[in-house]
């Protein structure tokens, strides 16, 4: 019986260690945040185990002559509530049989006893260690210790020679003390190897003597503990608070770094677009038509060009006619509407599509009546002077380029930028700054 039990115990230990080695390869991140409430975890577990019951103990005291121990099968089940990763309360049932022989007994001395323990119930406090360590890991191997108090029902039979005597069944207080190792073989599953020392009533082995009045018996066991609840939640007894704190910080760092990298990439793209816009708005040959719309680049200086930047045909015997330009109220309304509807992208010289309709009417007016137009860009005083001067000039040039693209004569349109130098309202208020950000149209 003893050899068979030890063999089964060895097989259980080996299987548990193999599973533990596999589980050790998994992540130590429980996925919870630091200081998460207990509702984020599985806090209840059940355990079942079996092992050897006898009257020996690690200290070899209070054996009262029963030096030849009988190793009998014991069994136990328990349910546990975890209050924290390192502390819990468990209710345990233990049953089996304890026996021993005094080979030196003489005469009427008790030579053998056998105590059956049909049931017991105990409530114990259990401390689990190594859930927090300097490596910030959820440790696989977790030592534990427990102590409790309970009620033990037992019935003792003693033998003196060939005479046996069975005492009445009793239920007495007893104190279980546990120590052992738990191996986290999977999320929510632990292999339990333990040693339980039980302080029982002094009549447990049928002899009321000895320097220590209470009898002792031990329970060496192996079993399994399984967490209850949703498998989506981590098991509190396998959780390492420090590891959760470190992993949470790492996740937040990764998210912030990813966001920063995305912003850097976006800024790089915006810079490329601004460079492209600046290149398009340059007028390298100085003919008044931006490069983007200039179909005849490198026009010689002083040559008159059309809206596409190409030289106008020379007119022989041209008679200069001085034409009186009359700007009507209706013409002014067209320009005023264009000014009111003119919008640019924030911090850019790109005209929004909502402004195109009113600008188209200005272009038609310039073509129909051959008006000249001065475009004056203005900004508020937010930002550097150099930036504001450049932006006001680019916005005026952008309007000119749009009008030219619709057929207006580029030589009759002048685009200038004054930056913040000609405010029409105070820059101390948001409303005033809004009024100062404008492009003025002057027909003549």
C-alpha cells in the first residue's frame, strides 16, 4: 500500500512539473490595471487532494511509543476565498484513518490503535508567498502556509494483545497547520503539494499521557486547485501586483510612443505638402503668373503675358486708348461677397472649396470689364512677423492664381502681403483678430 501510494504521488508531481514548465513560457501579464477591484479577478477556488495519514511528525515528539506507523490513505476537499494575491480563507474537509503500533508494549499495554476520522471541518487562514518579487513576474512556484481551527469527528479502536476496545465516537476541536508549494500549471489551475500537521484531542490515539497533552497526526498530500468563475478574468492567487503595475506602464508607454510616431509622420507629410504649395506659388520668370499655372515658363522680363503666362501677340500701329474705368455698386457687391466668403485652411494658403463660387464671379467680372485688381493679404499678430508676412503674401498669391486659372489677366492683378502691419481692429480679442485675418480686394 505504501509503495503504491508513493508511486502515485511521484507520478502526480512529475506531471505537474511538466505542465509548470510549459506554463512558464506564457505571459506574466494578467491584463489588469494596478489597484483593480476584486471584481476584475476570479477570487474563489476549490481544491481536492489525497495523500498519506499517519501519527508521525517532523519533530518526532508525542508519539507515545507508536513508532511503527501505519500509512493510510487520506483525502480532503476545500473551498477558498482569496482576499488578496497573498492571503485567503479556506474551509476544508479532511477524512481517512490514522493508525500505529507499539512493538515494545507488554502486558496490558496498548500495542496498537486505529482511529477513523469520518469527517472534519476547519476554517483556515492561508498565506501565499512569492507573488511579488524583484523580477516583476507572476511566479510559477508559490510557497504557502496556513493555520486554522475546526471540528474533528473520530472513533478510536485500541488493541491490548488479542483484546480490542472501540471507544464512542467523539467530535472535538482540532488545529490544522499547513505548509507546502503550489505550482501554477495553467491560468487558474495549481498543483498543490503540502504537509499538514494536525493538533487533535489527547484521546485521539486512545492514550491519555505524554508531556504534550494533545495528540498529533500528519497528512502528506498532493492535489489540484482550480479557480472558479469566468475564464476571461485572471486568477487573483496567480496575480503579481508589481508585475501588473510594470506591465500597465509598459502598455501606456507603447501607446504614447505609437501616438508620437504617428504625429511625427503626419507632420512630415504636412511639411512636404507645404513645400509643394510654396513651389507652385513661386513665379520664377516674374511675369505675374505662378509656376503652377504658367504654361510658358522663362518668359523674358517686360513681356506682356496672358492668363496662362504666355506672351501676348504684338499689335502694330497700336493706338493707345485711355479708357475710363467705372466701378458700379453691383461690381462692389460681387467683390464684397467674395471677401465675405473667402476661407482658407487653418494656417495655410489653400482656398476652401466653399469660396470658389464667389471667386468665380469676381473672375468673370475681371474678364468682362477688364478691371485691374489689387489683392492685399493681412494677418493678426499671432506668431512671428516673418511667418505672418509670408502667409499673407501666399494667401494673396493663391487668390490671384485661382482667378488667373479662371481666365483673368495676370498682368492686371497685383498680390501683396502686409502681415500684421495694417490691422483694422484690436488684436487683444478673438473677434478683433478674426477681423484682421483678411484678404482685401481693390477694383480699379
